[in-house]
C-alpha cells in the first residue's frame, strides 16, 4: 500500500513509526527525520521487534517511496 506525504505525517503524529529501509550509506545521505533506520538487507524479525512497537502503525520508506 502506498501512502502520500500528508497521510504519513498524520500516521506519525498519531503515534505511528517511520522506518527507513535504505542501505546505511544511502540512509546517511537522505535520512528521513524521526525515522528508524533498518536496512532491508539486515532486517530480520528479531531486530525489528527490538526496535519497533508492533502495536503501533508502521510506515516503511524505501527508495521508491512510502
């Protein structure tokens, strides 16, 4: 599901989490303020669960959009 910028802001403002799955080097260049960095190639369930609250909405950002 793709969401627009205004929808992302509303989700985050209401307690949602923003996750950036870009590789670490790319994330450093274009990191989204407030986003948790979880590079896709390093992503696994244990790491995600340790950093994210699964009870709250999660918005994932990648190179192609939100």
